[in-house]
């Protein structure tokens, strides 16, 4: 059962978001899957933590979030995940997978510590992307100066 705060009660298995969300509270996915069923349904102002065994699924829809932390899975599908709107520094030890891409935006540092399998592009538009794991499956890395 997912435990997603502050959005979703803990008595459901999976949840899909379909509308635009702009709240600024933290989003924690403790179990199950939180699915972004349309483009930009995840709040760009929220800090997302995905616990081990839980999944944040973009469902092929590009999203922008405040930050990403935790050890759970992020499934991009064809979508691109932009991370860093809140400017904080976080560590993500889970695995990002799919054919989509990853973009670091905003201030702060995003540290990726696991072997990721996404195959789309990696972009650093602002802030710092630090990798002690592996993003070699990415189609290429672009850093804006």
C-alpha cells in the first residue's frame, strides 16, 4: 500500500495524478506507485522522496519537480524528468529507467549513486549533477554554461 504524504491516503495500492498540482509540501512515496497520468501533473514545488520498493512513474509524461531523494525507482518511459526547482541538494540512490531523459535545473546538487538505465539525454541547465553511480546508458550529457 502506498503511503504518499500529503496527497494520498494510505489505504490504496497505487495512485495516478491527472490534474495540475502546484502545492509546495513534501511528497513521500513509501510503497506502491505514484503515476503521472498527464504532462506536468507532479508539483514542480514539491520535494519528492521515493522509498526503496516504491515507484515514481512518469508514464511517458514529462514532469518538473522540486527535488528527488530516496532509494526507490523512477520510471521515465518516454518522458523527461526535470529536477531541482526548489534549489536543495539531495541524494538519490534508486534507479532511473526508461527511454526518456533527465534534466538538472535550479540550484543545489543532485547526487546519483546507483547504476541508472535510462537511455535518453542528460542535461545540466543549472546547479550541479554529481554521479558516483553510472549514467553511461544515457544518450549523452549536455552542460549549459
